[in-house]
C-alpha cells in the first residue's frame, strides 16, 4: 500500500502493532472495567498512531512536532493504565514488564523522531 506518508514511518508501524497488543490485553480485563480502564487504555493506545498519522499529513514542521508530542503523552497514559492494571492484578508482572519495555522503546523512538523534525 504505502500511499500515505505516515505508512512508511517505523514509529507509526510500531504504534499500530502496540495498539493491537493493548486492545487484546484489555479484552481480559474484568467486565466491570469495560467502560473504565479497558476503554481508557484502548483509546490512549489508539491515539498514539492516530496522532502520528494526523501530524504527518500536510502539516508544517511545528505542527508535526506537536502531534508527535500528543502521541508521546498518549503513550504515557497507556503506561499509567498498565501500572493500574498490574496493581489490580489484571495483568501479571512479566506481561507488565514486557509492555512497559515496549512502551519505553517506542517513546524513545518517537522522541528521537520529534527531535529530527526540522
């Protein structure tokens, strides 16, 4: 495909993959969290890729930087949701560490990408 500029961005591809992992994870949260933590973590994880793509379409460089910043903030929200899920025993420690590390790697990639926008 690759008809849109953002499709070629590794950070967008990684954000898309991360969002799918989080979506599947949230399916295992208790029913009582369906409209709370499960919904929140899904929306935040989706927002990462959504903001990367929005910032890459016909935007000025300051606009693109701003949208990547929104993506980083959404990722921080996901990490906080992961902490909540771990504390509430919805996910085990090894799953938490695996996703936390993936989030940290993605954040570093997005931060480097944002710094390189001229």
